[in-house]
C-alpha cells in the first residue's frame, strides 16, 4: 500500500531531510518525490510505500503533522486509495 505526503510552507533548510528521516525511522520507503520552490514557498509531494511500517498509519500521519507544526509547515499524509477517491469524478 502506498501513501501520499504533501508539504507546503516557507522554504527552509532541511525540510526534505526531516520528512525523509521520519519515513526511514518507521521503515517507510520513499518511492518518488517532486518538489518546487516558488519565490520563498516550498511545495513537495512524496509517494511512499507503507506496507513495512512499524507503526499504524494514523500515528505516522500524526507524527508528520507535529513535525509540520514544529517547522511551520503544512504536512499531510493520506492513503493513496483515499487520495485517488477524492480526485475521481
């Protein structure tokens, strides 16, 4: 199963490193990353594999939200199925 992680906020050093480190800490593999910086705004989308995670997905998502608050970013994680359902007409 895969999940989508989105990160948006003011650009600062270490955003990708911090989110990736949280993934690695829970055996979540980052499969794809795209990121952009528009003036001073950072935007990133990550596709991650969560089958081998050592914590429940909801706990992982809460951890990312907490990291976002620490870094003054909006970080959201959702299952790929939910993401796809939300974007299907």
